[in-house]
C-alpha cells in the first residue's frame, strides 16, 4: 500500500504519517516512511535521532548517479538507495529527502531527477508499505508516480483554510492520475468540531483523530508521537481498516 499524506502547514501531516507508520509496523508489515516536506518534521515525530543527512545533500552520490553540467540522466539507477540510506525506529524505516521541488514539474536539475527517481522506485517497484509525508503541493508526483499511489490522505482541522487547501490539492491530484483521495480530520475536540467538519466537507471523512494534549506537548519538545493512548490508536486503526478495505 502506497500512501501520500498532504495538507496545509500545521494541520499535523507529520503526526498522522508517523502514527500510520507505527501502526503498520505494529501489525508486522514492512514500512518505509519518507520525509518529503521542506520542514522535515517526520524524524522527530518518529523519534529518530534527526541527524540523518537528507538525500538532497548527498552531492557526490547524485553526481555519480545523475551526472551534471547540463547532462542529466532522468532515469538513474536508484534501486539500492532505500536499502542504504535510512534510519529505523520501532520497525519503521525513515528516509529523509530534503527538498528542491520548487523548480517546478519541468525542472531537470540533478537533485530533482534523483529524488523523483527514488520516489518512483519506492512507489512503483517496492513491496513495502510506503508512507510519504509531503508538503501541501504535490509537485513530487508526476503522472506515473501519482497513478501508483493507492491513497492520497488530505489532513484537515476544524479550520476553513485547511479545507480550502484540501480542495485545491484534490484538483491537482486528479491531474496526475490520483483518483483515490480521502480526508482525515485531526485535532478534533468534540461534537462541535465534528459537526463543522462534516458540514464543510459535505461527506463523511475517512476518520477523526481526537485532539491530544500529550501530542501537543511532545511536539513542543520535538519528541515522538505514540499510539499508547487508546483513543488515538482506535482512530488510526479505523483509518487503516478503511484503506485496507479499499486496496488490499
């Protein structure tokens, strides 16, 4: 199963990505979590050392595989990369990409060519569960890669702006062949939030994640998230079950 997690900054994409990754690993699945957000918060959410060198900074490796000086290989060999450059925590392999994507879909700089090929390989060729913590846009995904994504999870909170961002992302997703988009509501404080979200979304989301003071405090300290609280685990289990029902 290949999952891309998107949403407006601050809604909790990295938190949801980490919780899903931990849940998948707890079920005995091989899980690769990819930090493809410029803020690179997934490391701390997973509780890794947060000192892994992002792939984007491995200049010698990129030059070796992609080339430079205007001669860029668009399909470099990368099948060994996921087995070499990762950190592991509680059964989850983390790969940190870093970012250059702002160059746009047409950019063929060596860094982008390399990262895109690694992402293509992970989504199209690997058997593991792959969870990609993305920025709000989906520039990372070309048409071929997008068509390989099983689910695009748009994270929102009880906030009109996050819902507007979700709608824009869904429009972009259709352009790259992603038809399976889902909404996950995060930081839900109670009945009033649920009613607002249901009315604004006009259909039932895949799941609701309750507001957690423990997660807020952990985030302030740069600590990892946890499935120990039963309400969080139950919510993640429901989201996972909904995805499995559709794709596995």
